[in-house]
C-alpha cells in the first residue's frame, strides 16, 4: 500500500528567502510533487544524499569515522570550522565544539558577510523586511547581476501583489536596475559594470545633496539620467534599495555598502527609504545571528583560552588557509553540493555534508553524512532580512543524523579524551 502525505506550508531551505508556501507531496518516503517551488527548490528537495561515512574515500562505520574525526580535532592546535551550511541548532553545536578545541569559526560567504558587518559597525543602517517591501514599496532600486538566479522567487514573493495587509495596497513598484544583466521586470536599466558602483552611488549622493559635478557622465551614463533617477526616488512614498551582496566584488566592498546605507539615509530627509541587502544563503544569516547572540560578536571569531576574539581579517578562511595558519579543517555543508576550498588540500579535513560528490577538490580524511534540515529533520533558519526564524519540516526518513548531533558527539568525546 502506498503511503502519501501532503504538506501545504513547507519552508524551503535552499535560499535565504525561505519561501514558506511550498506544497510538497511525499509518497513512500520520496518527495514526488513540489508546487510553488522554483528550480533550486526542485533540485534541492530531490537531490540524492550519501549515507555512508568514509575515511580517505573508503566506506567505514559511523563509529569509526567519528573516532578518526575526534583524533584529528584532539591533535589540532588551531582547527578551522568553516562552510557552516547548517541550521540554528547546528551553528550552536559548532560554536561549542570550536570553544572546546580553541578553533576559528567562519561561514563560506564570510567575505561578503564581513563587509556588511563592517559597514554597519561604521555607520549603522536603515533596513526593512520582506513583508514591508511586499506591502508598502512603490519604488525599488535593484543592484546586482543575476538576482533572479540566486533568489528565484524574489519578484513573485515580494513585488507581485496579489494580497497585502492593506485594503488599498500601494501600486506595483517601479523597478530600476543597476548591473549588467537586467531582469525582465525592470522598468528602467542602467547598464553598469558593478566595479563602478562606488563612483555611481557617491555621485548620486552628491547630486542628491545639490552639488555641481565637474563631469557630464558617471560610469559612461549621462548625468541627466541620474538626475531623473533622483527625481523618481524623491517622489517615492516608500523606496527600497535592494542589492545582491554577492555581486559586489570591488575593492573594499564594505565602503560601497556603507555608501548604499548612506544613500538610503540621505533620501530619508524628504521621504521614506530603506535598504535590503540580499545574501546569506546556505545558513549564512543563521550563522551570523546565532554567533552574535551566543558570543556577543558577529562572524568571524576565534576561541582562545575560553575567550572569544572577533577579527574579520585574521579569521578569514581564505587567508588562514593560504597562510597555512590552521592545521585542521572541519567543513559543514547540509544544503548544496559541498565544495572544499582548494587551499585546504593537504590539510587534515573532516567533511560533514549531505552528499559526497565525485568531483570534490580533494578527498577529505573523514566524511560523515548529515541530513538536510527541512527534509530529513526539523530545524530553524533565519530569513534573509534577519527578523524571523522559520521552522523547517521533517519530510522523509533517511539513515542520516543531524549536524547538531554529530557535533555534540565530537565535543563530548574530545572532552572525555582531554579529561
Ligand atoms: S526562491 Fe529560494 S526559498 Fe523560494 S523556493 Fe526558490 S530556493 Fe526555495
């Protein structure tokens, strides 16, 4: 007899929008129908998982794999806990393990996360939520290349207004796009190489302040076009500057993000404007939130003699690996196909992931399979705007355990070994 269950309010964990309106049918422990999800959800919910632990590529028992991982972490002088593709409980557990072993903690998108944190530390920020955007925004400046590929349902979930909180909802927002791949939804596009964004944003700020510029163009676009954009921004009742942080790859990204926050602040002198940075996929928003409330510091951090140290430069995964300052790597990846950092080749490596891809950069010393929160077990993730943590469902049974459970076991065994 076939056993079929249907969930109409499933939360999707495969990007930080965390759409919570997916309808998923599970038949005989297989997900076979997904309604409302995008292509990323379709591939995430149906990906094959690997449930066999490995040591140097050879299948072993879970007990053996854990013992080898304990041995590697016990010997490490400075272990690095990175990737951090896990849920709230997984992050809490990795912080405990890092504290126990005197390790460093960083997310795989630590560069972009840190740039945003530095900008906020520098000048604060005016931000908004997806709900506010959906209900109130009448003008949006979208900045980024390929936003629809990274956040596929942003338009559908935040801009298309079928129902809102108000009897008389705001009109459909005007969309202006900065970047090289203009979404079809844009009403106006500024075809820009985003490396030039700093001069464009600072030029806009200067024009908004009424300054006379000694040029007729910025980034190849005539000043009149920017003047016309400023007029539209000033006329908006509720404007939002949305940027895809992954697209900002200029030098000192934090200064560009600072300028974007300042532009929103400047516009608030005459109307209402907010910022909405897009980023934090693969548990990035949760990693930042949990680390902040558990330790009092944002990522990137290191534990030394029971004290927490925050330093976005010193504890940068790429830098630590390149300079060979860490001697063991534990990489966590529960959502997407894991990609180990190439500079970690040769380093004792423990991979906790939902799958063991054939094309890994190199063979990790230990692979321990973990489930995907929202498919194989319940959990919680923070949404891109950081204001809500959404519950994730347990949809199918698989012989995998949670990242939290493996990390707690490692911590306990290391504690026993040291006592
Ligand atoms: S947009 Fe993101 S959260 Fe929504 S269904 Fe697609 S991958 Fe999932």
